[in-house]
C-alpha cells in the first residue's frame, strides 16, 4: 500500500488500458492488503480458466471450484475449473513457505497466479480478487456489461492478528438463521475468522438443549418488551409475546455454513449472571427459587445462578456438554460479566459454600466476589477436561483466575492491559472502540434509537490494540472483536445499519499492519464497498459517503423518543 500512496503523492498515475473496474489509484480493497504494488495493464477475467493445483487440500479446491462457478455466474462466460495446468487463466498453487493465513496474488495480462498454503489463504485471496472486480461479483446475477478485468498487481498479504472476531447478541432480539448467514457472509468478505454467538441472556435463551427442554419452551419467550429507552419509565411495555430459538439442527447448519467460509463459531453461555431466562425455566437453580420470568427490559438483573447448590453445576456441565458437541472450536465463552452478588449475600446455600471454601473478604474482594472465581475455576476445569479453553469478559480477572483463560476486554482497554501483563491471552473488544450498538452519528433527526454512546466509524478505525501493552506482553493480544448487542435493534435493517461500515473499519484494525492503516484511503474505498452492500441488499450508514444518517423507512431518534412519551 505504501507503494501506491507514494506513487499517488508523487502525482504519477498509472492508467490501465481499456475499461476496468478499478484504476490503480482507486484500489478499494478492505481490509487493504499489507503489501501491494500496482502496475500497468489488466487481465480479462470473463471466461478465464481456473486451475487448482492438486497439492492444495480438499477444502481449498472446493472453494476454488465455487470461485470458478461464481465467475461463470456473474460474468456470463464459462470459467472452467481444472486440475491440469493451464497457460492462460487464474492458477491457484500450493506454497508451503507461506503462513497459514497468508497468500500472494500476481496478476499479469495473461495469467493470474495465486499462492497459499491453506484453504484459509486461498479464501482470503479470492476475497481480495472479488474486491478488485466489479461489485456485481458479490451478487447472484449475471452482469455481462460490467468490466470483468483485474488490474495488474502483485500482492503479498497476511493478517496482523490471528483472532478476528465479531459478536452478535441474538438474545435481546432474535435473528433467524438466514440473517445469521448474511452476517457470516459479511464477516467472510472482511476476512474475519471467529463468530462469537451470544446465545443466552436474561431476555431469552436461544439454543435448544435436549436435557433441559424448558430452556426453549419457557426461556426462549418473553411476555412483553420495553418500549423506547430503558430509563424512560413512561414509555411502558408492548405486552406482546416475543422470542425464538435455534434447534440443534439449525445450530449445526450455521456451524457448517460458517466453517465453509473459514469462520469458527464461538458460542457464549453467559454465567453465572445474565441467566434469568434459564431461571424462569428452572427456578430451582436460583438462590430464592423464584418465581422468575424472562426479563422484558434491559439493564443488569440481580437474579443470578446459585453457586451454593450442586444442581447448578450439574446444569452448567450438562448444558456445556451439549454445547461442546455442537461447536467444534477450541474456545467456549462462559461470559462472567455483570453478576450482582446481592442474592448470594443472603442465600443460605451460597453462604454455606463460602464457609466450606473458607472464603473471607481479602484484597478488596468480598467473599461473594471470590465465590464467582470459584464458579469460573470450576467451569474452566470442566471445559479444559473436555479439551477446550474458556473465554470470559474482563470481570473474570477480578480475583484469582487459573492459567489458560482468555480475557475479553470490554470495559475499555484496562482489563486487557492488566490481563496481558498477568500473562493471560486477551481479545480486545473495548466498548470505547468496538461497541457497534452505540450511535454512529449525532443526527437525532435520523438515527434510529440506540443504547447510547457515540462511536463513529473513524473511532473504531483508529483502535490500536497494542496501546498501553508492554512489548513483552504483546504476544498475549490474540486479536480484536466488535460486539453488536441488540437491546434496541429488532430488525435486520437496523442490525446491518449498525454493523456497516464499522465492521469494515474493524477489519482493518484486525488485518492491516499499523503502517498500512489510513482512514482517508479507507474512506475513499467506501464508495466501492457501498456498491457491494447494495449488490448484497444490506443496509449501511451512508454518512461516510457524505450522505445523511438513518435508514429509509425509519423515524429518527427524536421521533422514537416522542413515541415513547405517548
Ligand atoms: C458486556 O457488555 N456486558 C460484556
Ligand atoms: Zn445461592
């Protein structure tokens, strides 16, 4: 990229002969490859043969076959897939020297040579190629009039961070399998590799667990939902039953779909707090025995799982056993955030457990806070004994935390800095940069109602995950993730509007070397990205294009507030 910038700043523009999708100075790939040199000329893609070297693995070759099919569909000219070498065409070769997510692309007028050592590298190469082609590449329809040519380039690319995540809360509002797949498609375009699926909450339990059928018979449904802003008492409730869940077959379908895109799904079962929907289903798991109802409003609930009772641990282990059967990835997220201790202070079972464990207030932590450490440690051991690792929100750092846990820093970056210094692996998802449920503009006339905050796309973009981390601890920063909580997001349109273009900005934080980041270049690339969103039919915030905020058909924030006052 440095090379393009210097060419441009020197005023030396190279022009590609004939019509083409992107001129050299307009390369609009996001995330921008870490090393790219553009030269003169272009390669005609329509009708080009596609060769996959037999040394590439089965997944890589299957992906390349799909790539050839896609080219045929969108260009309207057959791109034949072959495993015997071709003199002219697009050739995918195996190169064991390249890292597991690296790839190279060399485009000359007659030949495109792609090299990778894994299916992941092959996938990323095709995403890069796709972004150099007309936006119609991402559609379902034939567009023979588009300029199906690639600029002559030489790319040598690999990601900065190995963990590139995006979270979706399907509990506050439920999103069906089709929308989850769209979310995954967008993640794949941006070369992300981990989908963090927040599946349990106070407001709804979303995953079928065979041993506990009431979790979805009862826990997946609430009788009412808060209207308007959380603190706006006058706005009231809608008194309408709301909910949904994924069957285990649907979960398997999503996991398989993600896997094909090179994305691992990391499930989150948030415990011991954020468990009201489970308590409504099985009240005996709480300190008081209930009754409880699936929570109709937002904020933090004081009702949490009772760690004084053995059956609570039986429940957790049974649930996680089914979860681990469904999700093959190495990480199981056990949440751990926002767990009030007021019930534990009064509960005879919890107090007995505290006495048995000999917990006393120490080092600024109450015995009840240490009881949460006990829960984390016990669940961690169970997960580790099954060959997996836990991830938890940064609250799990308070007090003792056993080796091998990964901490997700969400209350700013301080938890992440502390965790890395203590030798824990860290995923940076600070609310200060990565909470994309926050407002992205200040346009109260047009923004749909949100949870609050203010996080424009350029703030997400400038996140520097190593800031404040001593050099020797930087190896613990596995990567970066943005989180999309959905208290105020009840439609697919609004979900996508919150996501884009901030997910694109996130992808450059995750992928691009520090020296390769440039917000002005990113902003210029957004016109092409927006054209891709249009082809995909997804909503996005257009402010970065100089257009107004808001979603067509939505009233703005003030209107939302006015509605809540009625
Ligand atoms: C969180 O936002 N409570 C992790
Ligand atoms: Zn209790």
